[in-house]
C-alpha cells in the first residue's frame, strides 16, 4: 500500500485571510499535488493522508477513506481550505448543508486575488473501485450536468468576466470559478467580495424545500464597477420536471424567470425612468400594496401558495436597491409630479400555474391560474416647463378551480357519478389605473386620474354528476377625478418651505394631500371601492 501525504493548512478561510494571502497564491487551481492556498505558517497545520488501495483494486490516485466506510474520490489533491469545506459538506444529504458557505468562500477567494479554481469530490462504495477514466467521466458530468447546479456570471467595467459554478448530485459535489477576458481592478474585487453573502443567500434559498427566492441582495451592486450580474440554477434535474431559475441585473433592467412542475413566472423591472421613483417610504407603501394584491389574487383564484410565495419574493427583490437617479435628467420632476406616481420602477410580471384536469368525467374543466400585472410610465414634453407625466397600471386574473360542496370534505372525482358533487368556479378579473399630468410654461395645465375594476365569478354546481345551477356574478366599478387642486397644494407647500430649514420636510397638510392623491391614483382591484367615487 502506498500513500500520498499533503501537509497544508486546511482551515476555512475568512475574507480577510483570502485578501491577504491570495495575492501570493494567484490561483486556487491545484495543478500540482503539493500546491495549497495557504502555507503551514499561516495557522496550525493539519496532515491529510490519501490512501491508495493495491493496484489490483484500480482506485484513482486521489482517493480518501472516510469514517462511514466510504471513499471520497477527488479531481485534485484536496490540499486547500475549499476542498476541506467540500469534504465536510459532501458527506451530508440535505442540499442546503452540501452548499453551506461554499458559494461565499468562492466569491471571497476571487475578491482576494485568486483567478481560477476547480475541484470535485465523489462518494464511492469502497467495494466498487473506480478507474481513473470512469472517474473523469463522472467528474465531468458532475460539473456540467449535476442534479442541482448554480452558475453566477458577472461582467465588470474593466471588461473582465467572472464565472462561479456549483454542482451537487447524490454522489458528489463540484465547485469552480474563473476570471477571464481581463484583469480585475482592486475596486472590482472589493465589489465582488460584497456579493459573497448575497450569492450564498440566493443559493441557500433555492436549496430549501420548497425553494425560496432570496435575490434582493444581488441587486445592490455598484453599476459603475460591475456592469451585469446573472445567476442561473437548475434544481432536481434527476426528476421528471426540473425547476429552472434565471436572474439578470444591470444598470437599466432586472429580470427573473422561474419554470418548474407547478408552473412558471416572469418578473421584469425597467430602470430607465429612475427620476420617477418615489421616496423610500413611497416605495415601501407601493410594494406592500402589491404584495397584498398578490395574496388577494392567490386566494380568489385558488393559486398555488408556494409558487405565489416565490413570485412575491422575486417581485420584492427586484424592486429593491434601486440605483440613484441621474443627477441632471432632461426633464426634472417636482414633488407634486412624483406624488401621482406609484413610487416603484416600471415593471411587467406574470405567473401561470401548470394546468390540470382533475375530473375524468369532464376533462374540459381545468384547474388553472394566470395572473398578469404591469406598470408603464412616460415622461415627455419639450422641456421641464412644458412636461407631461403619464402612468398606466393594470392587473388581470384568469382562474378556474374545483371545490367540494361540503367544507372539510376533500374532492375525490372519479367516473362514478356518486363522486361528482362539487362546484366548478371560473374567475375573470381586470383592473386599470391611468394618471395624466401636463404643464404649460411652468403652470399646471391638467391632472386627471381614471380607474376601473371588473370582476366576474361563474359557479357551476354539480350534484351526483348533474348540473343543478350555473350562476355568473359580474361586478364593475369606475372612478375619474381631477387632481389639480391637490397637486397645487403640494407645490404651494414646497414653495413655502423653499429656503427654510424645513425645506426637506413635508408638512401635515402636505402629507394629507399626498395621502389623498395616492388614494385616488393607486390601482384598485375591488369594484365596490370605486363605485360612486
């Protein structure tokens, strides 16, 4: 029996460790057995013995017995701290535990100056030796087509491209990164280091069951240093329908797409009209209002709670950490102008569940859920004194579902007429809000708002397989209004405060005016709240 002894410091690195030591290492890519990220002088040394079974067993060179009787098969000698972390993680079964800290450590290594790294580890049965050739194939599959895989791609202002990949299957774990197409500046490495925890949070969320979207921190990067951030993930590729996630963020747009067994959704945020975005308070209020609308739609249309939870998190995450508005926009808006706007950046979003046909006697009756929303803002005119501001917001819901006639009694629809006791419900809702403001020679020329909401609920009741009732209930409401007086009040308050110590603070009258403006302009999905206004 032969053995290979590699003595190195196998301790989990901190960001500071990597920043101070990676310059000497240059790369984490362990191309030679003796290479390690840290030297024994850095901390207490740990000796790792990689034992090779007799030649007749045909074990690969880098094999390592573990306490549970298995064998770890390594792509390279595990002589660095990241390999030690992988060695501990790969022996666990939960995906979250397998990926714990790994994404953050890879990002911190790049921030510290490393330019490449590649490692994979496979768990093998000690009674079934693996040849070097077979191991190479398994390692390649683990890095390119693992059951669960994550890829982070970042482009920097200097032209460099950073790629980080993680892969996990039942029998192994892989991690790699590279810096190509240029050299990172010190400022870019620092900004990448700030994204370490953000990347790990995104991975940790997706590793949960059910997956959770925690991407908000990935939008908080300095766009003057990093031009774009992309994250893609595939979960459960060993099953029948994997879940695919893609995320993109840059200075002008953000997007997320999720597609899986239960359904899919898209969220797109447009950052081109940043001067139209409201204060932090206005943003929070608008976001809360939308999250409430999502809950209402999910309840009314019997949508999937887990899919809607991911959709809500994606919408909130992409509408956070807005970059600063341009210092000198072509047309400047005042407080009165922004008070008629939602406070959020423009967006379009949709969520659609996988259609099901649970009733074998009536396959045309499907359970479905489709919800679409959007906001669009136009700022125009010759100049600031002759400007126009318009914003359109809409939401539509189309859904259908089956429900039992008796509370607490679940449906069990079969071809037996005795099982056919249920109601089939179809929902069709639509709501719109339009705001239009214009100035002529610096004076407010018009300020109007128009809102509408329509709901239709059709309930078909079946008893012992026979249709006994079919009732459709329509509801509709509209509201129009003139905002001129309210906007003039806001502008007068601004003029009165100009040049005083209270110029940045809104008065009670101003708060009251803004509250009334918001009440008259925000999207209202309940027709009964619009009728008579």
